[in-house]
C-alpha cells in the first residue's frame, strides 16, 4: 500500500500523464487545443471580425478553463468588449479576471484596461485604484517602458500629479529628437494640470541634469511668483538658467526675472498698445488706433498715457513688444489682433504678470491664465449663438449645412454642429464645396436629392424615364422630356434650416442655386408664399430658414440692382457690430467716428474703442497701482461698460460678456431685431412624416 501511495505521489509531482481531448476525431493535448482556439480568436480580431473573436475567446474559457491560454482569453475578451464600446460588459469581465484569478500573468494588462474602462464610465475612483494595481505589478524597467501610457492613464483617472511624474519618465526615456519633442509636449501639458505640491515634489525628486527638471522648475517658479514668494522664484529662475540658456524654458526663466525686476517699476497711468503697425494688417491697425483715439489721448496730453508697439503681425515681435512695455512700466496692455500674435502676446503677458486685453479671436486664449482678458467674440461663440437661437426660438430640430472648404468654414461648422448635437437636434443634410466655387447647382442638388443618381433611385422617376425612352424615338424630344421629368421631381427637403458659413459674395451665388431647386426660403413673406401655393397647388409648403454668420453683414448681399435680395429674404445671422443699430452707445460711437474720420466704423474699430474705454474706465474709477490690482479690477467689474459693440463686463473666464447684434433681411434691407422678443420669421413647421423619395447623404 505504501508503494502505491509513493508511486501516486511521484506521478503527481511529475505532472502525471498529459491530458488530451478529441478534436475533429483527433486526439490532441489539452493545451494545444486551447492554444489553437485562442489563435483563431486572435486572427479573427486582427481581421476585424469582433463577434467571431469573442466566440473563440469564450470557447477557450468555457472548454479549456484549466489551460494556460484561459487567462489570456479572459483578458482578450474584456479588452475586445471595451474596444467595441461594450463598457459595462468589459468592466464585468475584467473585474472577474482580477478578483477570481489574482495570480494571473495578465494582472497588469487587465488592470490597465480596467482603469481605462472605468474612466470612460466616469468611475474615476475605481479607475485610479485599478491604475495603482497595474503599476504595482510593474518592474522599474516596465514602468520606464510604459511611462507614456501610464501618464495618459493617470491623467484620465484624475491624478494629475502622478500623470506628471510618469510623463517626466517618458521624456527621460525618449531616444530620438522627434520623440523627445513629442514627449516634451505631453509633459508640459501634464505639468499644466498638476497641483502645486505635486510640482514641488517633482522638482525635488528629479535630477537637475534630467530633461524633465527645467520645465518642472519653471512651472514651480511661476507658481511661487504668483503666490508672492519672490525670493524663491528668483532663486529657482537662476538655477534654471544655470542648466539651460536657450529655448522656451530659458526664456520663461528670464521672463520671471524681468517680472521681478519690473514689479516695482509700474507706472499706474501707462497703458501699452500692441498692434501690427507694419505688414499686411497695417491698414486695420490704423483704423483701430483712430477708434482708440476717441477713448484715450494717443498724444499723451491727458492723465492716461499710452505707449504703442509694433507687433508686425508676427508672434515673436508681439511677445517682444509685451516685454518692452513691461520694462517701460505699463500697468496693462491692449491688443494685438491676429491669431498667432495674439497667442504669443497672451502667453508672454501671463508669464510676466501683466494684464492684457486681447482683440484676437484665437480660441481658448483666456485659458492661458488669469492675466489674459479678451474683448472680441470668437467664431465658436457666434456658431453656438445662431445654433441655439434656431433651436430654442425657431423650434428647428433638423438642419442642413453647406460649408466651404476653408479653415473658417471648417471651424465654424464644427462648433455649430456640436451645438446642435448638444441641443438634441440633427443634421439631416450636409455638403461642402471648394473655395472659389462659382457654380453651386451640383452641391445644392445633393442636399435635396436631385442629382441624377438620386433621381434614378426613385421608382416613380425611373419608371417614367423608362417610358420616355421607349415611347420617344427623337433624341432631341427625348432629352426635353427627360429634362421636364427632372424638373417636375420634387426636392427631398428634410431640414427646416440651412446654415451657410461663408461670405456675402459667395451667398449671392448660393441663394439663387437653392431657389432653382424649388427650395422655399422666404417663409416670412406671406404674399410670396401665397403665390407659390397657387402655382404649385400645394397648401402644405415646407420652408427652409437660411442662417449665416457675421460674414453675411454686407451690402453686397442685399443689392437690389443684382436681384439677389429676393433670394435671401427672411435670412437670419449674427454680427459682433452693426453700424446701423439703434443702441444709444452704438449710435453715439458711429456718429463720433463718422464726424472725426468721415466714414462708418467696422467691428474692429468698435471693439478697439471698447477695449480702450474699459481700461480707461478702470484706471479712472479704481486707480489700480499695481498690475495685480488692475487684473483684479477688470475681473471684478459689475457695472457694464456701455460700449459701441454692446454693454460689456467680463465673465469668470475673463471673456467679455456682450450681446451679439441679431440681424435679418427684410425686403432688401438688413435690420436688427431683439433675440429675446418674438422672432421676425415664423417658427419651423411641425415635423413631417418622412418622404418616400431618398437622397444620397454626406456624413460629417
């Protein structure tokens, strides 16, 4: 008996006889069978056959639970579900793997995947816990190798301090110049989000010779400067410059030293102005200076003094102009206007701690920091405003978009579409056209399903066309009959408003093309509608509301001599300034500007005047003696400035809060209307049942 027990023990210790299974009539080892099914699943996944892959992974788990392949199948099942967007199922599978199989060799990978899933589900605490579990399973070499992924994961889970720490490791591990540049961008983004204590700890832990130390030290020095710890900020700036003497970090350290040295040299009555006095924007700058001269004495004969610098329309020159004004003691800065120079000037002003009131439309500008203010509505604000008005006041739920292939068209369309989706509306027709297009018939036809391809897809049309081809032998008469049939085919208008973010000159060409396809855009014109109803013998007309942006505000669009005005009748758009407005402050500015310069002002002049008036108002009423006091006074404005472009105060994001000018076209005249009152055009009709004809669609 003892021999039998000993033999059994020895067999068990050696693993016993190999376990086999029968597959397709053949006897194969248990592990080989499991690996074969797992391999099929991996190949299916690589080929994009997700369902087939999931069935294979489930087969491994169910039939070969004790195989070495089972844990990998469990992990791949959870990962595949996550990539397919089935987050709840993925969460359940990955959690089950980690809890029921704590010794799995896929613990690290499963925890990382679970962390990403939890983040997408909004479970930040659980995501952070899964992330910590994954990192705890890694060796130092693995952490270094996966530093970038770990940093991204920590950023998603709401742990910016850890994200910055691993982003630093990713930067240190970068091998090529291109990789170092990319990791530096990631690292600076992580530093921007990291809290002060985490940055301070990172600076203390990093070796000064590390590529990650100077950016972290610069961030800490700026935090110290902002907190009033001038001595430590100066010391750290000196240490940075001892390690690096060129590049953005060195410039940042020099800016800190400049801010410290010039802090006691503030002239409370000096306002700096940065504009492109030379280059392609010179003419615009001249007009803006004319407007500013109506608010402050540019000849320095009054209490408020000005110093004007040339940005040349270039980012480097704009940043240099800001530095020069800080050295001169300017308490605040106005300008500049272009996108790139506006960004550069704002960054340098934030670094130097001087308030800047920008006139640039660059998106996200005020997010640079608490010293950056703006008095110029952005393209995104316009797009959101017109989208929200159409939805809330006009009741439009289905929209068409006809967009130019330009940077402006792309940007405005993106924000407009996002606002529609946020409001629960849909874009049911979309097309785009190259810049400098002059013939819009094919693009409008695609919008309303009247291309030849669309018509051929309609049974009624194809049947009638077949009859014509069979019954009419004469080619000329046949072509005429087919053209008449095309003209009789109704457009598929499945939208109640059409948004065209392009200039008035282009809309002059687009609007007649829309009318030519029997799309009715004159919903506010009762007489015109009655004529159309009698002509078409249709009492249930579906009208389309035309929508535009500030680019529509031009006399070109309503020039009666060209006959275009009738095609844009009832159109609605917004602008950031309207010289014909009845607002008292606007009328006074227009009158003063016209008397002084014998011409009507535009939106740049109006906003330049308002910006200068804002700074002068704060200087006269609050008497700020430091730049910090000027910043706080601007941010704390409660009584709006009655500006040329609207009553103005600053929001929490330091963006000027001012109403748009809402405009519509009424019988060849652009008129202002109150967006809070009754709309000047009728609201959208109740949704109609879907029409039987179909059309080709173009996705976003």
